[in-house]
C-alpha cells in the first residue's frame, strides 16, 4: 500500500503549476521592478537635461530673470518626480577656457607663477608691491574656476547651469541589495549670452 501511495504521489502532477509559479514569481518581480526603476531614473535624467538645455536659452537675452529660470527648471523636473529635491547652481565666466583653469596672474613681480604678497621692488627693504590676478569668480581668492561668478553675468559671458536632482526609487526592492532608496541624477549645460553691450572685464585683485 505504501509503495502504491508513493507511486501515485510521484506521478501526480496536480499543483505543479502553482509550485513553479511560487518559485519563479519572486525573481521575476524583482527583475521587473528593477527594470522599471532604472527606466524611471533614465527618464528623470532625460527630463532634467532637456529642461536645462531648453529653459537656460532664455538666460542669453538682455534682462533675463535668473530666479524665474531656476523656478521653471524645478517645476518642470517635479512634473515627473514630484517629491524630488532640485538643486540648481549657476555661474558665469568671460571665456570658455576659464572653466577648470587657475585664475591668470596679471602681475607676477618675480616671475615665479605664484601669487605673492608685498615684495620689495625698489631695493629699500620695504615691501611695496604685490602680485595681481584676474578674479574670474569674484570671490577674493585666486583659485581654479569651477563654476564661475555667482550670477548669470553680462553681455557675451558664458553661463553654466548645473542641476542635481535627488528622489526616491519607485520600489523598495533595492533594500534587498543594501542600496539606498534615494538616488541622484545630474544635468548641465553652457550657454553664451548675447552681445547686447560691451563685455565687462574681470575684476583685477592684488595680494
């Protein structure tokens, strides 16, 4: 009797579909949710980049409203990520080559390439002159220019907009892999303002 029972259990296929479904559904759902999450992340990034490139064109005209531009950027991005934190930074320089470059010395009294404080130039033992530099970002210190002056600048200046968007993933599946729920995407663009007047020269400062 036991042998017949075991034989019947071995050949019984009822419920196999339910078992297979239970085994396959968890990894399938994880794959599906992960794919949707990655697609959503790409969508938010694409939206942010498109908004930056489209809306910052209005910064090129005379009388551009920088505050309105930043507000529109935030509002556009939040249409696809309503709870996102949107951080907008912008700066301006006079030349494209300024970005990533050390601010240029305009007066290097001892030709050593270093910004020096007052030095004795007439030999009387009293420091009387200092090296000077082109303060591109107008922060009072000589440094490598990252984003430029804290404004959209003036005529013919180059404006750089950086946008950092932080938002929560759609699904909590990433917690299983010990990954944070919040992720960030970024977008950036450069635009040159129209030459509606003479370009202003950078501030010259001395040590």
